[in-house]
């Protein structure tokens, strides 16, 4: 037996890809390549994930 459809609808706004200016991407990449840099820390400092840094 199927349940009736819920009358409630949830809308999530603001999702999607973040646009990063080229200058900021270059800065983040440079920071992650500095001697002793921890990529996870650099990423968190800039509000992104380590695999993006």
C-alpha cells in the first residue's frame, strides 16, 4: 500500500558551485605549496575542501 504524498515541499537555495576569482585561486594554491604548509589548514582557512586547494 502506498502512502499519500506529503503536502510539504522543501526548497534549498544557494546550493551550487562557488565562483573563485583567479587571483584567489592562485593565492590558495601558492599557500598550499609553501614549505611546511598543511593543505587541510589552508583549505579550511579559505572555506574550501582540501581536494580543492
